[in-house]
């Protein structure tokens, strides 16, 4: 059974009272040998049997459909969540009340008029026998996070004594609502790249993709001999040089520090946590649009061999959606792994140069670890927030003091 009757329901007390009366009448009838009393006992017994059959039938035959469903939204987007209940019994349930709670990232705006939407939401619900009933819940995404439906209950008047019965759904409800971060722009990302042979197109680059010819032009004395297109030269009676796509490596590594360190070396959550995650979401979107592979690291502690959140390098729409979901699942009070510990682990994975973009506070200890990356990584940038101008990217000078960096 997926439903359990809560202890203390009104019908329980009435059932107990009738059962006690049946026992008393039976004892009286046995003592005084009064046949008419046994008739009353028989009526009470029949009522109790019918009561028990009805009670068990309702609890066993109210079925709540529970498919694994995920609804994904950006802040202020709307959607409709559906909850399906089937009454498989032969008894109708009239004038019932269906209630539930939902996480604060989502607001069921037609079920509540105030901002206290974390309270129990109620909906009048009648369940016809042998029928499915669908409850449609329009929702709006309030802010980044993950919300689930919980504390599902159904209260209805008992058919035989009209007292209230409250059933609680005790299974884990598998519908999940994910609200992605806002996309806050970061200025300067379009000119950030690492000067190395790669696959990203760039108008000005010393590297060329010989598999992507663009055409030919007149030969110049500075052109290498192997770039001459002899067929085009014969046709034009002039030496012609092949022109290829300019390419550069633009694979990104986004590293997010959720915490910040004060003057007493105490670490607390960054007060601009939501902005940091929103910048990462914007940078992920930019990389996806430009066809640039990227990977993501967050110093939110998690269980497993790798103790921090990570998204391995990838590209495309699916990879972007995985990044948004990862950012949405960062809890506002998640346990944090020391940032320097994560940087040390990440540094051991670097094999080739990439464009590293740091998001969040950078301590002197973190700077020291990044200096050790110089043999592999030389293009390291930081997202910097300006009070009135939003955020922008600037190169990090690893030999500078923290004041110079910030």
C-alpha cells in the first residue's frame, strides 16, 4: 500500500467506540441471556465488518501514478505539473481534499495567493470509482534550485460515519523540477583564447587548418613553397597560394570557488553565490554557441572518489544542458571543499594548455597553486565583478599580489 492512514483520524475514534459498545453489549447479553441484545451486537458486528472492508478497499485501491519526470525551467518560466490518481475501488470518494508541499524554487501560483508557497497547498478533489483523475498544477520558476513534491496527503469524509480520514502518501515521489541559473553576461569572453593549434575558427591566428581551404590568392615572397596551388597557378598564369581557415585552441576550463576568505582566514559562502553560478551559465552558453569544448569544476563537496563537482570536457547542446543542471543542483549551503585542495587535484589532470577561467574569490594559497601550473597553463583569466558595469574577464597576473589581482 502506498497510502497510510494517519494515527488520530476522526474515524478511528468512532470505530473504537462502536467496537467497545459491541463488546459491552455482548457481555450484557451473555450475562442476562437477552436475545434482543445479541441482535444489536449482530448489527454492530455487520457495521464493523463493512467499515473494515471499505477502509481497506480505499487505502489499497487509491493508486497514485509515480513516473520519473523532470521539468526543467529558467527563472520566471511557467509550466504545468500533473499528478495522476486512480480510484480502483467500487466506492466513490466525494468532496475530498488533496494537499502537498513543493520546494521554494517553484511556486504554484494558482494554488496560493501569498509568498508563503512552502506551506501546504490544498485542492478539492473527488475521486470517481474506477476512474483516473488528473490534477494540473501550473507552476512558475522563482529562482535557481531543485524542487520536489513532498508531504502528499488526501483527506476525505468516511462513507459510513462521515468523519474525516487522512491518508499520507509514503513513497518517494519521483517528479523533479529543476530551475537553471539566470544567464548574466560576462564582457570580454569573445577575445579570450589560448594561442595554440586547435579547431576553433579565428580571423587572426598563426595556425591554419589545411583540411579547410578557403581559396587562393596571389603568391607573396614570404609564403612557404608548399602552400603554392599549382593547378590554380597554371590556370591564371600566376603563382597562387592556398588560403586556409585560421584556427586556434579555445577549449575552456571553468573553475568556480563558492567560498570567500576573510581577514581571519575563515571561509564562508560568497554573498554573490548566485551571480557566480549565473556567470558560469552564461559562459557555458557562449561556449556552446561557438562550438567550443569546455569543462566545469565546482568546490562543492560530494561523496565518491572525486570529492568535488565536475563536468568533463565536452561540447554541444546536451553538454550545455548537463552544465546547467549541475549549476542548478549546487545547494546554497552545500559543504565546501577547500578551494586550494580542488585546484591541486585539477592541476594534476592538465596535460595540454587550455584557457582557464576562474570564477569567484582567489586566495593567496590558490594563487600559489596556480603558479605551479605555468609549465602547462599560461592563459588564466578571472571573472571580475564591477558594481555598475556587470562582470568582465581579465587576465590573471600570477606574480602579482592579491590586491593587484582583485
